[in-house]
C-alpha cells in the first residue's frame, strides 16, 4: 500500500480577511495543503511563522505596520528552512528586486490563477524557485552580469525600515512606540537617524521615499490600529 505524500503546510499573510479566506478556500480545495495560520499584518506573520514553522509562507507585500518583504526578511532569519512566496497587486521593479534581495523563493501577481498559486507553493516547497512569466521577464532586466540582483542598496537598519513604514502610514510617535514596543524617545531617535541618513527632513518626504523604494505600495493607504 503506497503512502500518500505529506501535505504542505502553509501560512497566509494578507491584511484583507476576504483575500485570506479566498486563498485558504482555494488551497484547501486542492487537497494537497494544510493552512496552519492566517496573519493580518507583518508582525503577526513573523510571530506565527516562528511558532507554527510552516513549510511555505505566502505574504502580501502591502501589509500594515510591517510590509511583507520586511516580514519575510525576519521570517527567513528566524526560520531559514521556511519558503516564502510574495504576492503583490503591482509588479514594479523595486518590489521584485527587494524580494530577491531578502531571499524570497517566489513572486506572484495577485491576478494569478489558483492553479498557478498551487503550483508555485508545491514548487517552492520542493526547493525550487517560482516566478510567473511576467515576473521572469522583469528578472532578466534586474540581473547584472554576475547574475546578482541589482538593488538600490539598503542604507537603513531593519528597525529604521519599520519606523519608516509606520511614519509613511501616518502613525504618530506614540503609536509607533506602541506597535514596536519601544519608548517614544527611541522612536524619535530612529526618525532623526532616518532623516539624517536620507537627507530628508519632513514626513511628506519620508513618505515619498517609502513609496519610491517599495516600503509601502503606491496608492494603498493603511490604518494603524
């Protein structure tokens, strides 16, 4: 009697409940996956990934408080065996480049069919990367002569990037301190370091920078709980 293959455990991260529910339903209907958890923001995704140790983490890039790419960075640092697929409504070069930079194993547009998503999860769970054709074409433009991802460089620390996202989302220092569980004085120091490093000295400028570098997605506004 043959032993059926082990189902792939999956963690879904997206700030829209209806999207999470839809993805879960599609994957469960396939019969080859187990949904071990759902996360509504980047911090929740990191915490659940550490606790649940899923085979594959599917993350929306545009999540509040901590975006999907920076969440993926933290997940991979804590759980190197995890496989991460990024989902995005946009396919700008900056998002693809940053996903490669932090070691994501796949990148899909949100318009992707359920069949392609299932194939992507099975592929990355088996240890292979997966990028849909539109993204693959962009990758050819993003690779340098040595085959390394071309990025704009990352002058900011992980904490500074977290603060930058929250500033760009409109959070006040007190709110940022509560989300990151740090003091208001520490938030103020991080904001000052951001402005000094980037030579940007107002919130509007920091917001424009966050959008231009893919820290938050264009045209998507988030709410701080």
